[in-house]
């Protein structure tokens, strides 16, 4: 597609402290270069006060803090359903509003004083990052999805909705169906050569030389910059990239910055905390002029003077991204772990210290990291960048912020953007809790503030022919159908108090549409009715399906977190009765479904929150239950799967099921957890293969005999030490530096300390492999472990606890299988 000279992609929004102005980073799609557009409206940082302007003007402390203007404005107070007059206090800069002990918000009680200024600027100017804009005479007009196409989608898929709901859907479709242009990017990785192999390079005090910087990106960028040095083996045979050699480090860094400035997007892995701060501070240490260094370090991370910096480590470290966008395909947050999971290949492993690598080895090692990053970005028709851009559009948050914030930050930003557009006062958390009250139900799970989802105790044993039904997006659907929002729950209207929430003293407004209900409802409808079906529509091209898949996954991330943030105490719109009411309705719906199933003579063998296990495969019974849920609650009860048989433990709410296609489904069982030793996992998988063969009750008796033999064989391998020691390694990731584990020292940290004592660098994100041994600490790093030092009894105990979860419902006793007496099992 060709772009006109007036079309720009909104890449980022920032604030310049010297200019005291907001600016936009606009990508000129015609020339693929970033231009800086300075604010021309005179917009200033501000906060709001309930005190009259006349009173505030006469407070000398405010002027001293940086207040420059006081303007009375009308706002809607959604908590009390009334219009109020507030004073807008304009300030010289964001720090004058908040951030120091003498800031305005420390002097007067303030509203909207803790919102980062660049986000405030986005709200007030109704900007949507990652959209394409047409700019004419300083006016910004978003290029939205084709109106005719949007109208056709509405008529075909959303015609049964009310007009106000259709209007919401239209707005979302216009944003999400808008074009998404391909954007140039470059990935980088740096290598630091420390004078001491035990010293960890410090970005804040960069004493060590940058000896290599590798790049892999669009525009045929495959390059490694290398610093020549004394006694450096210069053997080089090539490797799919070009090589540039430098006699001095400053020259290498200048060339690095030149390449970075040639791209609108620079991608790194942990670049916020390491690569970019190191490059900037090292350049300053080498007296490179500040105006030649394109890197700025802010409170949240590193950015670029013109382009934007995306740190994939922080994005992949986001639990919602990991679970809902990537289906838990990766479990480790290292570049090696993520790349192996998503691409099937990992980092180059080197056995020698960096200083001993020759030119060929060093460049291949560094370039591979950059190439892996590029391959991840380009995989699936650039799924990763498009996913970020869609999340950016939904959350109204720039790409860099999307990478750096969790899903609660994305949802908060979307709600704030909507509140500002409606001219609603963004409430203070303490006011919200004070007005709406606390929870009333008693939590069953320790540490929770209110009662959660309903659990139907499993019927222990083995059940054949079990159908599983799921309530699709149960909690988001409840938010929509029951008008639940922070302002509608326990509203101030006396006439609404009779509109009670089951099992609670709370009520919900029947006079006004709830904001969260409306937003989450629209996101849910648009995903379920349009994007999810289109993602699996075989009549579309793979590229088209890929786009719909990206959008439906992004929407899924928001939906699955939309309920969770309501009961999260750190969330600024935290509203305990709202979270409690959502789960209360969920329990009411779930209990009703169980009673309906019983009335249809269906045995419910298990249920948890939104999933119900039915001992039937009769399609008429199943369809009757699905119809009933739609008619009574306007909720979608969907078919999930059929288990040929399912096994429930007497002691735990874990289960094992074999689907009608022979897939073994294990929920909550230790044997399927990723960090267990390969030895235990292979033994467990051996047992699962036997269970997958079962089709009838007769098969089961035969397989139980085989399972006894399998367990006995693996047990003998342990007792006789006929194993490879790496098969016994536990693998656990370091979530922080060794020094920050203060209160307790987990086993993997004990092992890491042993590595550190030998001069091995260990940091956050590293995977520590260790073996349980008979020494004082009880663990030894895999690299140092010997077979004869292994504590075999510990592994037998682990094997027992892992297998018993499945053996218990099968009525097989682990100790009797391996020949242990009851006394021996406790020794």
C-alpha cells in the first residue's frame, strides 16, 4: 500500500523537561522516518482540587510549588451521581504536580495528580496510539476502519443488540479494523568484556568495554560491530552477517547510535535495565557529546530521542501475555527459554569466558541473540508487533508503555481515557471504598477478602463418558448482563436498593448504564461474535486469519483480567463490593446450572467456577442445558470436550482425563509441572501413556497391572543409581538478584550461591539447575553434582507424592508397588 505524505502512525507520546512541552512521535509512512511534533495547544500539567479557585490563588505554597493558573471547571461525580465544581490547578511541569515533597498534591488534596503527564495528554487530546492519523494544518484526524465494512459487520453479526450497544461496537470496530502498516525495526544485543570474570557489568557505573554490538532487522540489516583489542584471535569465516571493526570504543558506539537512529523501533531483551542504560552511560564516560547519544533514560525505562524502544523481556514477563496471548507456550522468561518455546531454537551456548572467544565465536554468539529477537518479531506475519499495537489501541497506551506495564495498567488507562472523554472526575481510591463499602462474604481460601467461585466437590474415582461445559467469559459476561461497574454498585438511589445481588447486601443501579459494564460488554461481544469466529474461518487467507487471531487474543487478555483487577487492592478503581458481587452472581448462576442438570437426571461429577463436568454424552441433554443458560441468564454455556474417562483423587481437587481423541489432560498434578526433573517427568509420562490406552472398564484393570510394573521399574533405576545425573535436575528461574533473597533462601538460590562462589555470574532471569544431595545445604548445582552424592531418598519421596495423585483414585498403593513397608516409607 502506498501512503500519502500527510499520513502518520502515532508511535509514541512524551514530555520534554527542557522545552516543558508534550510531543508526539509520528512515523511518516511515506518516508518511514520519525518526526517530532511539539504540542501547539499550550497544554500544561494539572491536577484538580475541590477547594474554590479564589481560595487556592491566595495560597503562596502553591505558587512556590509551581502552580501557574487556577480554573474552575464542571465535572460529573459518578460516585454520588451529581455535577460538581472543581478547580483545575495548572502547573509549570509534571514534577510540580507530583513527585517531590513540595509538589502541589502534597499541599492540597488532589484528584488526577498521579497520572503520568504523557498519558494525561493522550486523554485530553483524545489520541489513540498505534493508529494512523491524517495531519492537515496541525489537525489530527484518525484514519478509522472503512465505514461500509464496519456497517456490514454490524448488520450481519450484531443486529440483535440494542442501539446503544451497537454504537459501542461500532467505535471498537472502527479502531480495530483500521489499517496496521508494516514498520521497520532493528533488534540489538551488546557484549561487555569485564576486566574481572566475577564482576557483573553495571549500567550505572559502566567500567567495562563494549566489545561487540549486533543488529538484525528489516532493510537487510544483519551486522556486528566489533572492537579490536590486544591478543584478540581475529579468525573469521563469516556467518550470514556483515562485520565492521573498530580501533576505538567511542567509534563503535557512534556507529551503533547511527544505526539505532535509522529505525523507528529498536527491540531488545532486557534493554530497559541493561543494554540501553549501559550504552548511554558508557558513551558519556567516553566523552561522546550528549547530543550524539540518542538514548534517554526515564523512570520506567529507556527510550530513544526519535524512535521507540521495545523491551521484549518485560513484555514476555507479563503473566497475562504468557497465559492468554501465548497459551503458556513458554515457561522461562530468558531469551533462550522464550526462543526455544516459540521458534524451536535457542541461544548459542559457549563454554569459554567471553574474553577467550575468537572473532568468529564472539560475533556468532552476539548476532544469534539479535537474530532470535528478529525471528520472534517476524514470526507469524509479525504477530508480536501487531499484538502490541492492538493492545496499544485498546488500552490507549503507547507501545513502550504497553511493554512496561501489566494488564491492570492497560485496563486502568482505558478506563481513565473513557472517564476523561465523558468529563467524569476520576475518583480517588479511598473515596470509592468509603462510598461503596467493603465485602460481606467470608472467603473460603485463606488470604482472600471475599468468597470466590463455586466448587462442586469431585465424586472420587473413575468416571466414563463425561462431558465438560464452560460458561464463556463468565465474569466479563456477568459484568455486562448485570450492569456491574464501580459507579453502579451500591449506587446512591434509594429506588435501586431492591435490585439486590444474591448472597450479599449489595445492590446495583437500574437507572444508569455502568461504564465498566458497557466497555467490557462491548469487548466481550466483539471478540465472541466477530474476531474469534473469523480467526478460524477457513475461507480466509492465512494472513487474514492471523490478523483476526491477533486481535481476538489481545481482547482475550483484557477480558480475562477485567474481573481480576476489580478485587486487586493496588488497582486505583479498586471496589470490593463490585468484585464480590461478580463472584456472587457467578456462584448463583453456577448453582442454578447444577440444579438444572440434576432436574435433567444428569450426574454432576465435578465443577469449578465456570466449568461443569456432566456424566452424560447425550446431545439432547447437553443442548437442553445450553439453551436453558442462554434463555434464563443470557449467558453462553459452551461445549468444551468429552472425556472418555476422568479420574478424581479422594484427597485433592486435581484430576486426570483422557479425551475422546486420546489426549491425556492433567490438571494441577505435580507430574505435569515444568520445573520437575526429567527423570520424574518421564516416569510420569510413561504412566500417562498406559492410561491413554484405556477405553473400557476392562481395559483399566489390565492397564493398572502395567502401571505397577512401570513404577517398579523407575523406582529400581533410582535405588540402583542407573540414571544420568542431569535427569534429576530441578530447573528454577531466579526472579531477582541473590542479595534480594533476604527472609528465606529457596533451594535454587542456595545452588546459585555455590555457583557465584566459583565465579559464575548469576542474575534475574537465569535458570538454575540443581540436584538434591546429602550435604549440609541439601542441594548442589548440576555443574558440580556427582552421582554418588545424590540423595536418592528425597527423589523417591518426590516420586511418591507425584504418582500418588493419580494412583489414589486408581486404588493403587505406591509403597506396596515398590515393596516398601509402612515403616520404611517414613524413614
